C-alpha cells in the first residue's frame, strides 16, 4: 500500500534525524491497532499499565 510506504519512509527519516541529533529515545501514543506499524520500525510497547510506545536508537 502506497500510504504505508510513505509513512514508513517519513518515520525512517525522522528516526534517522533523531539518532543523528543525539536523541536517546522517542515516546509516542499510537491509534488503536497501529502498534504493529511502529513495532516494525523498532518501537516497543511499554510495560503493562504504562501507555504508549518507546523507541531507542539502538532498537532499530
């Protein structure tokens, strides 16, 4: 799907910029059912009871 490829490209570029800028992590809240998209890009779900997802440069 073209939209997913565009989303993946934008997210990859953003995370690359974050890494190059020295950011240690990115935290986000995704829409319901969208977590697998972010997991495919190195995000992981936070522990039970902690909402959202987190990415660290080393998880990509």
